[in-house]
């Protein structure tokens, strides 16, 4: 009688995906969010390569051709041609045409819009980073400490919530600008004033925008810490004798950082609009540094005769904020399992 061969069981190896890979897979399905991310990447590259994609510097003036319409040609003298970034290149013809028009001082509008993207992106990145760092530190300490320390820190946050943000920001900006006009050059204020001059007025904007926008993140970070510090892995680390600092750095912060990053990505459009508002009322960057808000302020008085002076920076501002909103919504949906597929 022939021996019966044992049945061989063939196991299929199923490739497992990490939570980050699942989130990226879900994010790619959201075409609007991907489009927003692509727009932001293109905008970032354009801001970094502004000297190469613009014909002139943002401060270059041609007083003979003010408030010109888009795609208007003009005559350029030899000395002015030397200032053109595209001289002796295949696109040198761009040195003699206003691609997006010119403003009241004869400055190329396309160049100013491109350089203005640097201001908006710098505010978005720096202000968001400052708010995120302060919010994580403050909220984590409050939630992990508990007791009277938590109560005291949250009462401070509640008080700051009751303070109107925009008037405080305006007062802070006016105060620093007054110190700069008074010639203060010593102490912390002097250092800030010098940094502000080196950055074209951006330092005061960074301080104003990032100073009070960490409050919401602090409360979110506290709630996340209160939830996670009761988990088994935190209790196990405590039982093994891990220090509070190690528990926060190695166990709590890596677990709470995801929701905080998503929340901050959704707050970035507000930072960009706040900077544009400050620049619109004259409390933003220092002239001639271009800002989309300041450009809208300069052009709105002649809106009927020269609408492009408002429409072009306005469209750039609207598209940028929409792109950040779309990308933030996509990230939120991708990292939240309850929202996937909806």
C-alpha cells in the first residue's frame, strides 16, 4: 500500500502597511488635497527661485511706465536692461514686457507677486512652527503635571482666550515699530529691532502672529496627554523607573504630534490672512519688501481703472489659502480612521 504524502500548506505572505503608509494611500485618493499640496510645492519652489523666474528685482522702478496693464510692452534703456535677470538668456524679451502689469511706481507686478510669496510662506512656516512648539511644551507640561499646576496653567489659557487677539497683535506691532523709530539699539528690544531690519520687517510679524496663536494647540496637546498618560505603555514605563522627561519625550510627544500637526496645517491659512491684514493696514513688512496685503492696499484705490493691481495679488492670496485648506482637510481625513472613505 502506497504511503500517503502529507498535505503541504502554502502560506501566502501578505505585505503589511504601516499607519503612515495607510494614511498616505488615503491622502492620494483625495485629488483636491493632492492638488493643494502640488500647488504649495510649486509656490515654494517659485519663492526659492524668485530671482530666476522674474525679470526684475521687486524694488526696481521704471517711473516712465506706471500702472501698465498686463502684457504691455515698453522700451528699456541699456542701463536698465543690466538690472534684468533674464538678460543674455533666451527669454530676454521678457525684460521689455510687463507680464502682469506695473504698479504706481513702475515696478513689475509679477516680480512683486513672486517675491511676495516669500513673505506669506515665511509667515506660514515660522508662525506655525512657533505656535506648535509653544503649544506642545505648554500643553504637555500642563496635562502631564495635573493637579494645581494644570489648573493654574489652564486658567492662564482661559484668560488669554478672553483677550481679543487682533488688537493685541496690532498693539505689539505698533510698540516695536515705535521703539525702532526711537532708535533703541540695546537690550532684547535692540536685538529684535536689528533682526527686524535684516528681515525687512518680518521679525515683528513673526512675533505678532506666533505670540498668541499657540493657545488652541496647548489645549489640544493637554487633552491628548491626559488621554495617553493613562495608557498601559506609559504605566509600564513609569513602573520601570523611567523619568518624567523620558516618558514625555519617548512616549507621549511621538503619539500626540500627529493630531497637532494636522490642526496646525488647518490654521496656516489664518496666519497668512493675518499677515495680509497687518500689511494692508500698514503694520506688516517694511517697504519696499512686497506683501500681498500691502499690494492690495496700494491698488484698491484705483480698482475701477486698474483692477489688475488688486486682482493679481488677491488671486495669489486666495489660491494659497485654499491650497493649505485643501491639504489640511486631506491630512485630517487621511489620519482619522473614522473619516476615511467619506
